[in-house]
C-alpha cells in the first residue's frame, strides 16, 4: 500500500505551484482603476458645473425697464405708489424694483400700485418722484425652447435660432459624410487590395489630423466661393450654413469610414463564402449580406459622427455666421450653439452676468443632445449585435 505522506520533492513542487503575490500586477490594476475613476469624476464635475451655472441662468432675477416712474415721492411706510400712466402694464404678483428696494405688486389701480415693501431681503426706503420702475422676470423654459429670438442682453432667450442652425449644419454634414464614409469603408473592406489599403487608410487619417481652424478657412476661402459661383452671389451669402456643413462632412468622413470598415471587417468570412456559393456577385454580397450583418457597428459609427458634427466649433465659428438667425435657408448666415459660445466667450464677458450663465445653459443643451445620441447608439449596437452574433 503506497505511503500517503508527501515526499520532500512533492512539497517543493507544490510550493512552486502555489500562487505567489504579484505586487506589480496589483499596482497596475489599481492604476487602471484610478484612471477609470478619474474619468468618471471628471464627467461628474462637468455635469455639476453645467447644472449649477444653468440653474443660475434659469433662476436669475432679470430687471426690465417698464418706462413708468413714480409720480410722487413716497416714504418708507407707504404701500401705495402713485405712478405715471405711460409704459408697460403691471399685474398683481409682479416683482418691481425702485432703486435698490424690491416690492411685490398686490393690486393695480389706474394710476397707483398697492405693494408689499422690502421684498427679497431689501430694506424699505424713501424714494423721490421721477424714479424709474423696473419689473422683475426670469427665464422660462417654454420661452427658452420655443422662442425665435436669442439676445440675453435685452431679455430674449429663445434657443430655436441656435438650435435650428446647429441641426441644419449637422444634416448637411451627414449628407456628405455618411454615404461617402460608408462607400469608402465598403471599398476598403471588400474591394481594395492590401497595397491600396496601406495607401488609403493613412491618407484618411491625415484628414482627421488637420486642425479644424484650417478646415474653417478652407470653407471660407474655397467652398463658399465655389457655391457662390454655382448658385449665384445673390443666393449664397459670404457666411452660410451650407459651406460649414459640407466641410464638417469632410472632417468626419475618416471617423465614419474607419469605424464602418472595422465593423465590416468583423463580419465572418463564412457569410461571404455562403453568398458566393449561392451565385451572388461581390456587390450583392457587400450590400445585401455584409452591410446588414455589420449594421450595429455602422449605425454606431453614424451616431458618433453626428455627435462629432454637433460639437464642432471652429468651422462654424469661421464660416457659418456670427449672429443668431432663425432661417431654414442653408445659404444664409446663421450661428450654431457652439459658434455662439465661442463668439461671446471671446469678448468682454463679465463674470456672473446673464450672458455668462447663458453659456452654461447652451452647453447643457449640447451635453444632453450628445448624451441622447450615445444612449441611442448603445441601444442600437446591443439590439442588432444579438441578432448577428
């Protein structure tokens, strides 16, 4: 009967096979974890700042001149204010300001206001006749999303002109980038030789590496004159959305083609061989077999490209226009959200002003637009990947 006691040699082998602490790998694991955590905390910080400043934008008290004045002097204890008949109409519950004192309108007579004095932490004081009366207001969400005028310095807060220009420029860019990018991807994946791939892929990467400010001047000095020569100088303005959209489309072509080509190359060769065995041509195989099988990756490429086009800044700042304009004509000048942020940020913008806070409100809109697109992209990829795995 064999002796169950392990031999000294067996004990040494077991000791060698036993797991040993690998401090270097543990350090690498923690470094990777910290990198992931840093990215998460950075995103949280960005969202926090955008939300905090945007909240200030929507809750800030704005004062507009009613063109009414005090018709007679009042003392600190007076609650009836004689006012001039001219100017904007006032209503109960309106907040008004005379000098530094804030009051709430309780009742409105023909030439007098009944008010509650010393509101919002201000102190009641005596006021002389002839002082201007200001009415308080706040940015309303309905006005923000439906208004057609954007001029925060005069109390106009409709984002539609900026949002409309952003969507038009993005639509033009996608009209250029999506078919061209997908066509390039199909050629590289299904038709190009290895030598052609080695030549074309670095060329596309060069397009992706060109600074966007160069693309902006390219749009302004080449694409715009070309459009004006084709459609006429009376039709196409010097600054226009079409020129900016076309060049942004050229900018995102490498992104679309690279991601789409990776998705097409990941399709199993067995699907291609099966199509060839059934008598399909190379083009039929590419369009009716390979592209549908890679649809999840192609859709993700398209959505990422849309996000990239929405967030583009320098091209639209240089070529699209420098003022909000609610128009659907792509040959007219109009300012996008990112272009507007660049323009007003480069001027004399005082801290904690309504213009300053509006930058963050616009940035928050862009953030939610790109977040929505990313969520849609993930769901599309998850849904169609289950079909073709």
